[in-house]
C-alpha cells in the first residue's frame, strides 16, 4: 500500500526578475510586449475616432475636444512612443531573424539604437505636428 503523502513537494522555482541581473536587451523585450499592448489601446482610439466621424459633427467635435485636452495629448504622445518603439524593435527582430546581430555586443548596441530612434522619431513627429498646427 502506498504511504500517505506529507504534503506537496517543494518544486524548483523558475528564474525570474528577482534572480536575473537587469540588462538592456531584457528591458527591450519587456517594453516590446508593453508597447504591443499599448497598440491595442491605440486601435480602440482609432475605432472611436471612426465612429465619431460616422456619427456626425457633434460626436466628432466631442472626440476632438477629448483628444485635444492635455490628457488626450498625453495619451496620443504615449501612443506615438509605442508605435515608434514597436516599429524600431520589430525591425531589430527582423534583422535577428536573418541571423545578424545576435552576439551580446551587437544586441546591446541595437537596443541603444532602438531607444535613440524612438526618442528622435517621436520628437520629430510631434515637432512636425506642432509646426503644421495639428496640435
């Protein structure tokens, strides 16, 4: 007859954020997932925009008022950062898929390039928007 168990056996813990030393490629991986989720919210904003257009001038004016507010512009700025970062990091992954830049030094450098691209492109987009009166 089998002996009675004294309780659940301790299982080994999988390495997690408390175990691993943070490094830039780890950060880029996490941010890629976070910005991907942000893009879903951006798609919802685009859907609300389209619905407001289809609903008439009053609905569209309300949408413009909400998105033109400080909070609305902050959300749009965050969406711009998400789009640009996800694009840049996605290109980085495509290069990796081709078998290039997989060594640690190249991966770290490409991560810095993605961050620099994100900051530069986001600021340029918003500068152009300001210059054209879109803000």
